[in-house]
């Protein structure tokens, strides 16, 4: 008995040993798979977080503000006592290594900005006269006009020659040229003192305006005439007397286009002259720009581009004004925005190529503003004395200040992204030459003094608009198709239909965009009535066909196996489409006068663009349909059969079972399909890029195009300068798109989990 027991007990142990080894291997595989899946999930999360923080890292410098750093403080050795000279004008060359000073004694001094060491000095031939006024043309032209006490003017230009030594060190040599000759030019035949002067130089003419001490205002145009035989420029003079304004002339400006002349008095009266026809000037308007008689104008300057006026006052306020057309299409000066300093304004120096400007006040402070961003970038005290002169380098990276003691203060400036603020990105901005505040995206222009327009609202709106029209077409088609395929279609037909639709997802979107832009858009334009006719009669035709099918004898209907009836709709839909497109010209001729596009524009006031939202909706809807269809069909098909059979066994019809059981059970999957399709539509690039006009307009019309965040990044990123404001704003657009999709996907997942919990008990 013992032997038999031992033999029986030894047999199971020989079988258990391989089984235990197999179980251990399986446990190791399960553990390895679990850790691999966890590692993969964590890696995905880490990658997403790193992408988010990298986008944030690129974007954050735009909101850092401006900074200035002291470099040097010095005196240039002006004479003391009664013979001490005073600076009338200071400027810097592009590299901010050499500065220019024009004194009231007629001295032109070039000195190093870092230590004040004199490099070159020239004495102007004033012929015993004194300088009574000074004027500068557009800042990047370096042309100055000096008004003299005898009614003459001397025009000079400061230039800088850059050479390199053998050791590749840069040498900048400053010098003075005389665009109109070394002799002064007579502006006033009566030889009265020139109190105020304005000048603008162009390719074909130099225009000057002079206000004399006996209250006369003269406009002088010097037309350039080049000699064919000699390298010499002659000037043909044309002089016109202008009507003197109601108040004194304390400030005088001519815009760079030489079309408008502005005069202003300290009391706040601004007069605008139209000088586009120099022989027939006229006053456009005369307005009061100060609100109190106790407030006086202290500075009167152009912003870069010479469209906007910057008017500084004794109470520390700086206001921006530019012409705006009223209802009668007449231009009138309008106050657009204002900035406040802590004390009276003494000097304003606009940046050369940006819409920012530097302000000096009586407290010795420097304040940096930007008009488009409507933002104060910096307020810093640089001296205890009043600031008399202020100059900004052409690149905006250096600042030179002279106080009333004659001391110069040189600063380096960090101000990389002044154009950006929350209001500039997301609010309405009143841009120059616009009639009212608006949302605009226009990142570049051929003009150096262009005002960048970085509003993200139009392209965000375009993203939502494109996704809306795509989902409007994709959701009903894909979900209804998935319901019929999973619940009603014959298995053999389903095995053909489902893979065919899923293969559509493999089509490159660039091909879809190409076909939509070059093939679909012209067809829709030429058969627009037919498209809408088809959208109206197709559902009605399908219902009529279904009703007629139900009326047929049972013997005839038996020829079509159950679940294959959908194949009969293919020729019906083709026939309805053929009829719609055939009657399209007749409908267009009868109802729309032969041209539906003109009818929309003229009668309805709806502009028509060939590459519009309808094209995008059809093309992008076609691209999104496979995604939504496949996930929805799988969700419906995966509903347990015992639920369906139990419902049918209890007497419910197939439609009742579908609505009350199948769709509720599959609702988490259907909702996931819709949200994944929405995410695909939001992030789509090539279809929107090629199938629309790619214009950032805010119009929900189906006949207008749009520009999306993704398409905008694809178009403009290759053209943007690395680390520029444009470059970082595009990264901000990517961050907005990232946060947008992350937010909606998170909400979708929360809703999906709630639906799953709610209907899991079915």
C-alpha cells in the first residue's frame, strides 16, 4: 500500500513542476508588459509636459518688458559761463558707437558714446547769423535744417562711413554733407527771423515750411533736377504763402509723404494743412487738443511712419492722434490713446522703425511706451536734473540723454518685444489708418515703419470656423453611417463597407487639399445652386424612395436580401445629384439673374470667395469622416449581443432597441469619436491651407474663407526670424492650439467616463 501511495503522490509532482515554471514565466511576462505599458504611458505624459514647457519657454520673453543699463556718464567739455554752448539736437549712428551734437554756436561735434571723446568737429558757416530754429526730417534720413536769423536756412546731413582694418576691426568715420550746397538758402525774401522750421527730403524734392517772426507761414518746394552731362543736382524753387493759423506757431511738422503740414501752439491749437498740391495748399481742420487752459503742449513729434502725432503736455500726458475718415469720407484728427507720465514732458524720441517711443520728463525720468500694445514698458530715473535732449539709436538698443547741466548719460537698452501685450493679442486695437478698433492679423509688410498686427482672435476664430463646418458635415454622415453599418447592414456587406471607409483615412491630406482647391472649388462656384438643391432634395428623395420600397409587393422585396437594401440608394443618390446639377443653370438664371455670386454680393451684401468655408467643410469633413465612422461603428458593434437580444425578446423593435439600448451603451465611444474627429479638424493644416483663401477674416459666412492657427504656423514659420517677435507669436499660437486641444480632450474624457459609469449597468 505504501508503494502504491508513493507512486500516486509522485506522479502529480512531476506534472506540477513544468506548470509552475510556465506560471512563473507568464507572471514575468505580465509584469514586464505592465511596466512597459506604464513606462510608455509615463513617457507620453512627460513628452506632452515637455512640449508645453518648451512652448512656454519660447513665449515668455515677449512679456518681460524693457530694461536699461547705465554704460557711461560724462561731459563733452562745453564752455562755461556766458560763452557756454547749448545743444540743439543730438543723435546716434546705427551701431550706437558715435553720437552727434549740434550746438547753438553752429558747431557739429561727433563724439564716442561710451566716454564722450571728441572724434570730429565742424563749424558751420553762419556768416555772422545765429541759429533760431532747427528741424529734422524723417529720423532715418539724417537730414537737418537750421533756420537762421536772416531768414535763411542751412541744410546738412550727417553720414557715417564704415571701413575695416587689416585685423577686421570696424572703423566708423563720421562726416557732414550738404544736400543743397554749403551756402545757406534764402527762405524769406524779407529776411525775417525763422522762428520755426520743418523739412522733408524725398527722391524728387525737398520741402520746407518756415514760420517767421512777423507771423507769416511759407511753404517752399525744391524740385530736384539731375544734369545729364555732369554729376550735379539742381533745384527748381517753388514758394507759396500759407494762411497763418488762428494761434501762434510753436511747433511745425511735415509728413514724409510731403502731403500734410501740421502746426501747433503751446496753448493746444493744432492746424492741419493739405500740401499735396504745393501751389494750392488749404487748411483741412483746426482743433484744440488740450482739455484745460492751464495745460500746454511741450512736445510735438511724429511716431515712426509719420502717420501718428505724439503730443506731450505740461501735465505729463502724451496722446496719440492720427487722421480718421468720418461718415462723409473726410479725414479728421482723432485721439486714439493716451499715456501718463508722473511729471511734465520735456522730450519725446520715437523709435526709428517701431511704434514705440521714449519720453523724458522734468523729474529726470525716462519712460518707454509702445502705442500698438498700449503699454508702458519701463519707467526709470536717470538723472536728478531736467532732461533737455534725448536720442535713441536706430536699432533701439541704446539711449543717450543730456540734462540741463550739460552732462550726458549713455544707456544700453533691452527692449526686444515691445509690440506684445494682452490687449494687442486678444483685444481690439485701433491701428494707424484704420477707421475704428479691430481684430487684425498682419505680421509683415514691405514698409520699414509697418505697424505689426498680431491679434490671435482672427486665426483662432478661423480655427473654430473650419472645425465647425467640417463637423457639421462629418458628424451626421459618419455617425448615421456607422449606426446603419453596425446595426442593420448585412455582415458580408459590412465586411466591404467598413474597410473601404477606413482606407479613406490613409489618404494624404495634402492630396485632399490639392483636389479641394483646384477641382472642387471651381465646381462648387459654377454649380452653387445645384449644391444647395442637392442638399434639399437628397433627404426628401431618399424618404420618397424608402416609402415606395415599402409599398412594393413582398415577393419583389424578397429579391434583395435583408441588410443589402442600402445598395439600392447608390443609384438614387447619383440620380438626384445629376438632376440637381442639371437644373443648376436654370435655377441660377431664373432666380438669381444668371449669376448667383453677383446676386449674393449686390442683393444680400454677402461677399463670395471661391475657396470658402463650404469647400473646407466638404474636404475636411471627408477627411474626418473615417475617424468618426470607424470608432463609432466599433462602439456600436461592441454592444453585448445579450442586451440586443434581450430587448428584442421583450418585444421592442429594432429602432427602439437601437435608441434605448444600443446608442446609450455605445454613447461613451460615440462621444469619443466625435471629440477625436473635432481634434483632427482643429489641428488640420494642409486642407485649410490649400482649400481656402487663407485670409484671416472674422466672418462666419459659409461663402468666405478663413485662416487657422495650424495653417498660419505652417505658412509663416519658415519666413520668421528666429527669436523675433513674429517667431515667438507663432509659438504662442502653437501654445494656444495645444491648450485648446488639451482642454477639450480633457473635458471630453471626463464626460466619456461619466457616460460609461452611467450606462455600464445596462
